[in-house]
């Protein structure tokens, strides 16, 4: 059970949150190729190591925020 | 204390474990081994026991060394494997608890006690857990003197500044210092979830055996265990003993056994020189075999050519630091050559081992290390902590001996007693080429028993290192996984069983449905009436009757479960334009529009109607199952992509109770219950009195018939439903709703769709705006895959046999052979069509095509048709005109709070220590954006205002959305921590928080000093009320 630090509520158990996947994926605008669009919809990084990811405090303040988590040790630090 | 073992009556002493009591009664054979059926005796005095496994009541397998004796206990021996007694009644009431601390100390031996003292005195919040009924750890088993007095006097003199949990075994160490522990309580176990800022592991060490021929006979026991039985329980494990001392602790055991009156014949020490002792010491020698009587019980010990008539062989094979929790925490162990054991190496979490579990076995060393670990964990050193004097001798380096060579024809030498794995089995594994200890474990099953290899792990590694000619450190250990000791499923389930196994949502109308004999189905967590059988009807008959009423007269359904989202702000229309495929910014005030929402991948995600209540105010409905995901999804886009839009979202799902009134004569009902809405046009909305209270009526139809969705605040929901039924309206359930909508070809998200279906696939290209510049998923609709012409599309099917119900999920083929062209998504009997019909998704088919539906052995010829089976021209949606003037409802509209039915039960379970009640009819508003200067702050720009306050413009009335339950009294905190994972300690808890209680979302507010208000979604109120009643009964 990870302990995730919500910017509004402070540290809470992981099961108060929903996972939001990789952070910093901008929705492309304007004319985009099929490949660019598919990359936005389907492709995400999956690194071994530090990873910027989004969490949603669904059972708390309902804030979306970003944390940096190490995918091997689960260590979390604020980005 | 009287007890029975395999039906034989025996007596024991208070404080005995079952194992101690069995030894006291002279029991040598306690069971048979799992594989070979060899007789086995008690081998240890703790949780590492591999042999003495027993069934006690409903517990199929417990180590007799961990079972506290109680009067009337009935134990049964096992053959290595647990056996469930199906007749046993499990009367335990297990539960959970959540604790938080600065420092968690695991283990109440010398090191753990010292760490607790040091950390607690520095002001840290400390929790100490220990698995024994009394603190002291190995001091309980010894005759050591501390400062010249019995060691337990030192323990008793400690004033521990900590929450101390005895009989509590830490079984799992998870991420972010989350430790799970099992407390054995009289009524049943409690599973503690402990979140610690720092952890001190003081878990001690386990003595190990070694592999020599005949080492599994009843009568062979670990030396420290024999010593523990003598010192702690006053029980002699034998009369004539030989001690096999690979470590100096064997000499201490020999001395204590002599003191207990055991005739110790010899100490066998494989090291070149022995220690001075009062008994014969055979240095440089090993035990080479054992003899037994016809029952297999030890009668003698062979040391080379010497034979000793002995009934006890006490083996001191050396010590293994109990690194289980350390290893579970992610820490890496290393092999210490000096100690000949694996010890903690690199830590992975905020944790530190202290004392014997890191190889500091001497009592004074352990205490000093405990002080240091406690101070380090608390971040502050405390003066005046003194290490007491101790009469312990310094131990020499143990013999790194794992294996005694076996002469041909002699008894097997066992490495793992529980799994019956002998040295020969390990040799076979390495001979086949296995080098990894993990492979050998899986091949031989060594270490996979109930004891998880606590006595065998080191022996297996040692034997493998001998077989492979490698150092033990190179062989390494297998992974230590939770739980440290077996945990019963009853413990893990706690109170989450039966009616409380999963949170349940009910509507304001629920009790009325129960009274009508509704058959319910689960839709997500909701209980929804599926149908309302009358006079022994089965589902088919009931649904036929309900459908007939809706198509020919008037019927009503509880539609309260549909998700409802209140959307406000200057950009609300723009926001909706971006998340739905069609337009909302152009919708007239007072009008409703049906919409489909797609994911970024262009696939249908949800559907529902949205109504414009005012220029900057909409109400969106979602499907029942998707209410929460849709709100989360909208919130994601609002916060992360379009933070510049002026829009706010508030769930009002539970605030409103909704009754759908459906059928050509529906207008007659509206004329009575909401007369001002009787002239409402199709897809229009009116804010009008309903039964005289402020309500909302929408003319929306999901059946093709004249239909109204009538909304009143939760508290009036039941009165509305009963008023409607009093008019002779036929209640119907979800099954009828499904048939009615399918007859009209309306898809259901999650039934016709599965995340791979676009609106175009459903034949709903008309709902996808071509005018809007963008909406979520738009670009995906022109991806090559979504735009290709041969996608599966929604079609209708009619079976050749009008009575045959094609199975949902059946595959569609051209002639009963591959390829699959699609599958059946919905299939029903239709009263209106007087036959069966189906909806399906299929590719490359057109109406008139002949297909075969295949499901299991069933082959059903079907014809493809258009998916609208009933009233394709929508001639029925305006229903019948009002035949005559109706008299408006004149009864009173009774208000009922969500937990009203619980008042008596709340009263009955309340005690002076904790009182439970509902605070009914609290006015509440959610406020977004600007700080109202009052109420509870729920989020960065989100408040809940409650009570007797004049509402301001923009506040969303959510008085029905939540129910307020109040828990008060000195034990309220103790009840809450059994279901609420956050830190409720008054020194930390901020006064209110949104969190989970009993797995439901709540706002918890503390009214000092000891009253708590729980604001729970009204649909969960019944479930939470039951949970709280159960908790109070258990407390
Ligand atoms: Zn939060």
C-alpha cells in the first residue's frame, strides 16, 4: 500500500487514489498524422526507474496531481 | 486446565502453549509427516515449528507451539496437511484496525524493549508489537540475571512509553513502511494495518538444525526450545539427553536442562575444543545417527562408535537472524562468515534491524543496539539509558556445519521436516543440474511448508553449498514473502463478510421494493429491482406483464441510480461541447438532449441526457454503472486540459430520487403527482411541485412510450413512489427496461458496447457533430481502423424459431463455420412482438442475410433485420391524451431520512462508551470556487456548507446527497479505527477529512472532544449503518 502525498490532503493510502498514467502527455491540436494521434492515444513510456505519473485523489479532495515514483523501489518524490 | 488431544483427556498449566502441555503429558508423537508418514514430535517452541501441526476447531492447521492453552481446548493431530472440519462452527469475530506511529518496534525482546524505551522517551509516538502473551522475548526462556536479578524483573520494571500490542505477530512488511500484524484476541483475530514513519525490527533469531541421519525422530528437538520448555514452562522434554552443540548456546541449554533435572549424558561439539561443562564434552565429534523404538520414537543417539541411551537429542545447530520482515521490506541480506548466517545487508525502507535479528545475540549487545536503534528512529538521543549488567558468557564462533555424511543403509537425513525433503532429494536436484536455490526449492518443495522453511532454509542452503562446492553466500536465500506466519482467511476477511462483504448502494425507494417482493440484481454496487413477481410468477412471466403494462397502460421504475451531475459556469456549454460528440452550447434553456461521450480513442464511453436548467447551468445524467467514472473523467479534462474554462461539476446522484413513469397513460399519473408538468413537451424539463414539494420533471423516454422522469429530493422519494403505485401503476424492474429499450433498438453502454465500439458502429453517426471543431475522441473517428467500412455494426436478429432465445454472447457465422462475423449482445422475449428478438454486432451483413448463431452445442438459424423492432416511426411517444380532469394529489408528502429505519437498532447498540445516531434532514450545499467563509473545506476550491444557513446563489443543494451519522463517546475513536485508514489521533487529525470508512467515501468531522460526524453518500447509508451496528456489537 503506497503512501501518496496529496498536495491538498497530505499523505494518504494508495487506495484513496486512481492512477492516471504517465504525466505530461499533451493532447495534440491542429492537423496531426495518424501516427502522431496513435502515439498520443496508445503509447506511453514504461521506464525502469523514475517516472512522472498522475494520480487523482478520488476519495478525497478530487485533485489531479503529478508525482515522481521509482518504478522499482516505489520511492516517491515531488517533481 | 483440561484439554483433549485426539480425544484423549489431558491437563495443562495456565500459560502453557499446547506444545508445552503435550510434552507435560508425555506426548512424544504429535503427528505424521506429510509425504512419508513418519512419526514426528515437537521440534521447536515457537512459530518456526515444522512438525507439531494441529487442527483446533475451525482452524485447520495451527502450530501447537503457538496455540495458547485454554480450558476445554480440543486439538487433533494432522498428517502434515491441514484438514477443514466442515462441521466446525467458526464463532470468531475477526476485524481490522488502522494505526499510525512515528516508530514501530517489532519484537519485545531485549533489543525491542530497549528501542521502545529510547524512542518513546524522546517523545515519538511508538507502537511495540510482540507475538508472545508476555514481553521479554528470549528472556522468557532463559535463567539469565540482569543487574543480579532475574531478567524478567528488568522487563517488569520498564515503563514503556508506547502502545504495546502483545499476542501480535507482524506478518507482512509492505511498501512505504506499511506493516500488517495479526493480534490474537479472545473473540477473534484483529488484522492491524500499521503505517510507521520508521520501523525498528527486533525480531530475534531462530535456532537451526542440521542434516544428520535420523534427525527427524520424535525426541529430536532444537536445544534452545528444550531449554525454553524447561525454564519457561517447567517441562522436561526428556529424561536423558544428548546435546549436539554446533554453537555455544548448546552449552547454556545443557546447563539449564541439568538444572531442570534432565540427565544430560554428553555435549557433542564438532568444533576442535569444547567448553568446560559439568557433563561429558565430546569435542571434534558429531552425531552420526539415532535409534528408535517400534513407534519411531528416539531411544538412542550414536556419536561415532559411542551410543547413548537417550530420549532427547537437543540440537544447537547455530542461529539464523529472523530477517523475514527485513527481506520483505525489500532489504538485501548478506552472508556473514563469522556468524555463518544471513544477516541484514542494505535497507530499502526507513527501517533498521536491532539485536539478534542482525546477529547481535548477546543480551547486553542487543540492549545497547536497541537503545541506539530507538534513538536513531526517533531522531533524538535520550540520556540516562543504561545497559544492565548480565552474567552471560561470550559466545565463540559457531561451527559452519550443515550436514553429517550418511552411512549407507542409515536413516535419511532431513533438511526440511515439514516437506519431508531429505539431503538425497537435494542431491538429486543438484545432480540434474539445478544451481539456483529457487529452482531447488520448487523442484524439492523444500521451504514451501506451513513453516515456510524457518528451520530448514539455512540447512538447504548449507547442504547445497556442500553439494555444489560453493560458499553459502553464493548460493543465497530464496525470497522471503509475506506472511511471516500463516494467516487464516477469516482473519483477512475480518468483518467484510456476508452482508458486509462489499459496500452496497440502495435508493430511497429500496424498502418499498423489498416490501413489494422485488427480485434484485447487482448493478455495480447498486441493488436494483430486476422484476416484481406477483403470485409466484417467474421472471419471464413477470417481465411479460410489466412490458405489457408499459406498452398499453402505465408502469413505473426506480431510476434513481442514474448518475446525475450538476454542471455550472459561464463555460458549461463549451465544456459539454468538448466532452460529448454533439452540441450543448446551443441547447435551449428547459430542453433535454441525448448525448454520447467517447474516450480519446473514439470508442463509446457513456451516454445519457443533458438538460439546460439555466444559461450557465446544466444537469447531465450518466448510466448507472458509469456515474463515478464519468465524473472522474470530466474532472480530469477540466483540471488537466482545460483549467481556463469556468465550469464546476457536482455529483447530485444521491440528492434526487427518480421515478420513471412510462406508458400511453403516463399523463394521467403526472396530472396527479405533478400537475404543472402535464403539458410538458417531449425532451423538455420543468421545475415544478411534485406532491407539493420542489421537484423536477423531465420528458425523456427510453422505451419509445410517453414517459416522464420525476425527481424529488431523496427524503420524498419513497412517498412519491408509493403515491404513483397507489394510482394503479405497475412497478417494473431493470429486465423490463432492457426489453423495452431493445425493442426500440437503443444500445446500452456496456452491453452493446465493450470499449471497441464507436457511435458510428452503433448506427448513431447522426449524433457525431460535423460542425464542432473538436471533441474528445473526434480525431480517432478518422483513424484508418475506426474508419474502415467492414467494422462490426449494430444489427437486429430474428431467429427462425420465434420461441428460441438466442444466447447472449453467441457467435455469428455465415453457415455455422468460421470466420466469426460478430456476436449477439442482447436477447429477449418480447410481449409486444410476441416472439424473441436479438441485437448483435456483426460485420459485412445487411438486412435479409441468413446467419447461424453458435453457442456451445446450439446452432440457431437467424435472419439479419434492422435493429428497431418496435414503432420505428416514433408514433407512440406522445401517448394518450388526458381522458378527463384529474385531481391533484392531496395526501401529505412524507419525508423519510435515509437511516430512519435504523433508529431503534442504533439505540439498542449504543452504550455509555459509544453512541450511534442519525442526524436527519441536515441542509447541505456544495460550494465551488470562492471560499464561502463557512463550512468544511473539501478541496482546493470546494466546500460543504451545512446547517441553518441562508443559501447563496451558485450553491448546489446536496441535502439529500449525504446522510449524517454521528458516533459519540470515549470509544468512538476505537470504532472508527476499525474501518478508517487515516490517522485519527487527535494530535494529528485536522478536524475533518474526506477519506474512506468501511470502504465507502465519507467526510469525517470531529467535534471535540469525542464526537464524530460521518457524512456518507445516502445510497451507502444503509450499508454503513449496518457496518457501524456490527462494529458496535463487536466492540
Ligand atoms: Zn487530496
